[in-house]
C-alpha cells in the first residue's frame, strides 16, 4: 500500500495511506453504485477514528444520513461495535476505544439502525478478531428485526436508567429479552466500575437482582456513576440476556472524556 504526504491545518506534514482520503473512498466505492437499489447497509469500521471518538458522534451519523439522501430513502443501516482489543487494564482507566463505542451507541438514535456488540470476542493482539461467525450472526439478528420485521430478540441488554440506594447503584435495562444473564458459574458480574463525586473509578462488585443489576464497592460510600466494560479491552465482560447476546459497554455519567477536545 502506498503512502503520500499531506499538509495539515497547522502547516505540519504527515504521511497517510489511501484510506485516509474520504473523497477517494466515496468516489471510487459509493458513488458508482448509487444508481442501484439496495435493501440496507452494513458497516464494520471505527478503529482508525478512536483518536477522535467524540467527533465520531456526529461524523458517523452524518455519513449515514448523507448516504440515505443520495439513495433517496431511509434504508436500514447496521454496524459492528468495536471489539475488545489491546492489553487489559489492571486498574480502571480512560479509554478512547470506549468513547468510540459510546459514539456508535449514540448513533442508534437514528431510525432503522442496529448494532452488533462484540465486546466478548476480540483478541488482545489482533485488531481483526478471527471469530467472524458470531459477528455475522449478531448482524443478521438486527437485520431480521429491523429490515424484515421479525418478532425476535435481536440486541443484548442496553443501559436505560439508574437510581442510588445507600452505597449501591441500581441499573435498569432495555432489550433484556427473556431475562438478564451472567456468564459466570458463580453468577458474578465483572467489568463494572463505580465512582463518587471525585470521578475516581474503582472496580465494583455487581450482581443480577431480578431485572436489575446492583453495583457497589466498599470503597465508595456515596456513589454517583457506574461504567461497564469501559476500556480498550475488558476481556471479562459477562453481562448478557438469556438469548446470550452481550450487553453493550456503557457509562451512566457524562463527564468529559479524553477525546472531546481532539
């Protein structure tokens, strides 16, 4: 693959590959097929945008809307959320990859869209995980529901709301299917963190209580926020519904992330 040099807005020079030119990709791969009718679109990308994850909140949605305007109708659009990747963190940390996943979640606000969550099948040392079968299966579930109107459970649990009771935070979910499930033989939930007003997160204990998830830590007396699978690679994330579709990573707070000013 060839590279070329471009002049940046601050008059610096950087080398980029051909895929860094949006006009080139659009003109070569999208524009020629607009004349044909399509049933829907599938998108598997985002890794290259993690450095500007906050910008992806609008960039991704604008691309979908632009394509729909070019075709002249609101076709269904599905994508694959970023997999877990890189070395798992020993302590809770900020993560551009988590912020990109959040941007992908937010794009579900567009009508006729669906997402395949693959936080459980990534590989620490391979940005392209080998398990494509589950990726395809989860995309197919979304397509069957949204594009073809089948009455099926197509999504894993999605964070909906929270409330505080003492030193515990109680979480409610949409898309719980026939019930919440912990993929742990002892029933423990993992990859949850919790924080107080100081915004310092610690690993939390969590368990399923009926259709809720209860999260707490003996270190946090007055919790205000919870995060789940928030990091580059939370390889022990194990919250599913009983249809065995994984919950999407999420956070209950809106505190400033590390990519907001990029």
